[in-house]
C-alpha cells in the first residue's frame, strides 16, 4: 500500500480526508408522484448522543447534563468613558445562583440553569434551551478597579460594570535621603 501525501490543509489543521467509509449512499425521498433517492451522509457516531433513538429524533434534556460539558454564555462587552460594561442574557437563574469573579485581567461568570420539569424522552418537538451549568470568561481590554465593580440582574439580563483604572495619571513621589 502506498502512502498518500497530505494536502496543505490536512497538514495545517491535522484533518484527514475520509472517503465514503460506512456512510449511506442515498436516502429515500418521498413525494406525491414517485419515490426518489438523493445522496446523503449519515451523522458521524461522534456527533450523536446516547439518548437518540433514531437519527433526527428528539433527545432528552439529560443530554446536556450527562456529558459534563458546560454551556457558554453569549455576551456584549463595551466601554463607556469611565467603565467597561459586560452584558449577558441569563434567564431563569436567581442572582444568588450566579458567581461573578474578577481575577487580574479576567472576569468569569458561572451559574446553573435548572429545569424544574422532567420531560420524558421523545416528548420534545424542539429542544433549544440549555439546561445545566454554564460559564464564560472574558479577558478585559483595559485595567479595572475590581473593588468598585458592580453586578446587577434585571429582567434576565446580567450587567457588570467595571470602573476603568486611570493608568494615564502620573503619580509623583518624593525621594527621601537617609
């Protein structure tokens, strides 16, 4: 067997070109007049969850909690004249269940959205809401004063205000002689 040379993209990304290994060649498509087959690829086993009964079936909300993965918050980060402001939609979470921490040049928001209703597997028509733990870390673009930071949750929107540290001011110190 001869060794095939990898393409530039394969060497750059580490990806490998996989030929039609075990994928279905076609899937029947039904229309009112006749049955046709169109070429299609089945999902890779790496992307299916253990709760799926069939390809395209709905999955239970345990899919998110059982794999140990955390959700990632969507955020807006902007600046005003005096503050760095971080906003995120965090519906369904109580303020006491949120953990906001500031460490050097990074802000981290952690929490958990709990689903209070248990829905049997297969009863979902759509499941797009994320249930489970989530976190997001943001590198700050400028120095801030962590002691004066403020976080508020109103109408499901978390707003974190971080006062900018004034690094442009020069402080003069007196030199003493001994």
